[in-house]
C-alpha cells in the first residue's frame, strides 16, 4: 500500500499548502492555499479565477457580510485539482470575493 505524507508548519495559524489547478487550456497553475477541514466546499478568489481564465469577469458589486472574511457568490467546476498528491477531476468550488487584507 502506498503512503502519502504531507508536511506543514505547525507554528502557523492555518495549514498552508501548495496545490495545483489545471485550467481549461490544460495549463497547470501552482496555487498557495489554506486547508480548512471544517468547510463544506472549497472556495477560490475571483481574482485567481479571472487570471486563470475560469471566469470572464468578477462581480465588482460584491460586499462582504458582517463578520465574514470572504463572500461566496458563484459555483464553478474546475477541470482538475491536485492536492497532497491526489488528483481530483471535475472539482466544484465556490467563486468568492476575499477580504483584501488577506493578500489573495
């Protein structure tokens, strides 16, 4: 049986991982992300999705609701995502506006 180990910095507040997203042209993008084991679905910043060509424009009118740090406003299907050595095809994720202070 094959083992798969993923290390991360336990001194950081979140689990930061590098993973890969393949766009509709077959180009593999390296993405820095935060692993949150308590969320029902992954979300990507609209800035990244626009850059990678997954969306044609982002909604400039989106405002973050009180107490949140992101605001989900759409769902997208990514051709594939590779995380911790596992490749997932037809991966559904939220399109989100991220608080600018996050730097994403």
